[in-house]
């Protein structure tokens, strides 16, 4: 028995040693290398500069990372550079509040309806007084207000713990980005006051906004986002650490809101072209999910007018098209993608 | 489509670099464009066989891995005259033989992705038909990457129990990495052994084809890595054997 276990451990060690090299030799890696090389020269768009800290990023950075639900990681380019998660944090905090407060209560405070308006619009649903959805700033601020905890520190720690479960390593808030966000966040403060006026949030506005600014200032890498996407794809369990990050009960809530609202006022066209639940952030990150299969992350700081990473959108779009990953592309059953994972073309 | 061929042995001193040099030169002699990369960064040596000394080596694989130059800028045309006549060419990307540079790469490590990108770029930029990789013995990053991207893996071993055990490990890894083609070469066999017997025993032990069995060879020892054997002794039976192995490796 003991011998058998040792041998099993050895094989696990050997597998984990070999996996990165296997990935490097796979057709998928070749595809990602080509994809990266194809879009690398694009210089259109501009980095977010509403606070000086964001404008400091090197606009040339570009990384793509794909993580499968069995924990294989494929990456190309700048996948280990830290950047602020910004709005890409929103679906994950939404998930946390669903666990904290339950579906009905969260729905009573924040809707699930896409808006054609931009992410920072000062607008609420006239009928209900709720923000339209948790992916626009208004909804995300209200969502931050639902995170459980006896005091701001406990709320922050619960939020960071949630990110740690998704990412599988320690995470931090970038203090200079957070401080800038806080000192220039007048528009977000106005949104919060409007929601207070409608009785949609509690009157501890500064604590709520503070947590929101901190969640946006969490530092992640493109690889982290890929693992976070794969965790959602894997029904809430981080495929590398095997830690549960989100109750499987709420996966469909998070993914359906990402699908309809995740890409700001590009969400409809994104759903049509790429066909995957996704969320972008003005830090240049995008995380997309192919349920039960993989997470895709892209990072490139130059944004289009809507606030989405230009190279990131192109990379996701081409990848979805190439492998038939669109949610409603029903003729292929992902066989093209699965074959690309190993160079022998056989599934392991 | 370029073919990548790795030559590996689990332990040192098997004759790996000499085999790599000869396979590469014999492949180029058929009119092919061939490059050899010395990924044995901890104990480089194949440059010696091509008569390259430390002063000549301006750039090495190390410089590429430190992003000081492109990988093609670290390549040297070492085509022997006879090979050039046959329309082939041989390029060599050596590893640094400077103690300080070996120490630095061991201390700091390097990016496997960068090495992989470099090997791909080299194939394109030099328009190669074949890329031979001379690996470091044992299991390490260079070896795993080489085996992972190889179309063929040649494992060289001596008839020695330690080599047998090590070969089993390398074969296990190669199977996990889906290496399309693996073959063994048995080197330094005592002249009193029957090569055919050795071949049958080794191939049945590992269930992998044995491409060649080489007896201990006085001329090889005398050459002492001072040249490419198959060029120095073109009519030697050892060279005939090398040609047969080359044929099996590249087809």
C-alpha cells in the first residue's frame, strides 16, 4: 500500500513537473503565440488616465493566458505583470454577496438588466430605484455595500480572502491607486448619494465607497485572471489549488450577469461576436469564461472608447471564433480546442 | 516543416555530444540545412568538436537567454568543407564556456518560454530542415523542453546498470510528453559482445527500438573530440553505423 502511494505521489510530481513543458509543445501554445504576435503591433486606443497612477502603465504590455478546468496553464507575453483589477473585480464581489446575503436580497438591491449607458453613468432604474446591474459602477458600489463583516477591516479581509481563493496566492491592494481613486472618485460618490436617496444603500456611504475603491485597486496578473476565469468555469473550484471560491449555487447568477452586462456598453455586441461571459476592467484586463472548459484572460492597457482593452477584445474574439467557443456554437462540441491541448492530438 | 531532434543521456560521459555532432553533420551532408543548439548550459562542450575555442565565441546561448542578442546572432556557421560541397550547412549555437557565465545562468535561471521562442525563431530565420539539440544529462528544464518539442528523441546509453535505470526514467518522461519517436543508441560496448545480442536485449528490455550499437572505438578515443569522427574517418565501420542511425533518426 505504502509503496503504491509513493509511486502515485511520484507520478503526481512528475506530472506537475512536466505539465508546463507539455503546454509549451501543444498546438494551443502555438496558436496563442501566433495570436499574440498578430495583435502585438496594434497601438490604437489609450490607457486609462483619469488618475495619474493608471497612466503610468507601460502601454506596450500584452499578455494572454488560458487555464483549463483541469488546471493546465497556457500563456504568452506579459502574463506575470501586476496591474489593478478595476472593474474585472465586480463579478467576483457579486458572487461573494450572493453567498453573504442570498439571491433574493441581492436582487432587491441591484438588478440584472443590461444598460446601454456607459459604466459610470449616474442612473438608476426609475421604477425600482435599483442600480441596473452589478457590473456598472452604481451596481458595483451597492454590491460592495452588501459584503458582510462587523467592521471595514473585516469586510476588506473577507473580500481579499475571496480573491485569494480564486487566485491561489496572496493578494494586495495597491495603495497609491486606491488613494487616487478615493480622492478623485466624486462621480462614484455622487452615485452613492443618489442610491442613498432612493434607500437602496445603507448610510455608511464612505465605508461602502472605500471598500469599492479598494476592490478596484487589487493587484492581479493576467495569469491570475485566467485562473479566476477557470475557477468560475470549474463550477467555483480553483482548478490548481482545488479550493472552492464560490458556492456552485451562484455560478449561474455570476455568469449570466457577466454574459449580459460584463463588457460595459459593448456587452450586446460581445455576446454576439464572442459569445462568452466576460468582464473587463480599465486596468486593461479581460476575463472570459467557457463554462466547464476554461478561463481566458487578456491584458493590454490601451482601451477603446467604451473602456475595453483593444487587443484583449481582439484576442478573445479570435480565440472564440477559431475554436468554436461561442456559447451558441453548437456544431463542434469543443473537439477542436481539446485536440489542441496535446501535440499528439489525443485527450489525456 | 523543420524536424527537431534531441539527443539525451541520463548520465554523463556516454558520448552524447559526439553522437549529436555526427548525426548533424551526416544529415547536413545530404544537402540539408542543420543547426545544433547546445542546451547543456551547465557543462557545454559540443563546440570543441567543431574546433571552436573560447576566443572565437563572441556570443552564446547565454547571451540570448539574457536578452542581449537574438538567437540567430548567437549562431556560428561551422559547415565543414565536405558538407558545403554537398550543398548542406551546419550552424552551431554554443553555450558559454566562461565559468562566470555558467554560474550566472545557474544562479538566476532563465525563461523556458524564451528558450522555446528562440528555438522556433532559429528554425525560421535560418530556414532549417533539422534542428539538433544537445541536452544536459538528467532531468532539468532544458531537457524537458527539448523532449517536449522534439519530433524525435535519441537516448544514448552504455551497457551499464546505472545507465539502464536512468534510461527508464527518461523514457517515462518522453511518454508523458507524447514524444512521437524515441530510439536508443548503445555506445561503448565491449568488443567481445555481439552487437546484435545487445541490440535485442536492450530493445526488449525497454520496448523501444535500438537504432545502433557502437563498440568501444580506439580511433574515437584518439580523436578526443578533436573533430567530427565521420569526417575524419569517412570509411570506418563506426561511420557506416553512424550513417545507419542518421537514416533512422531523420526519416
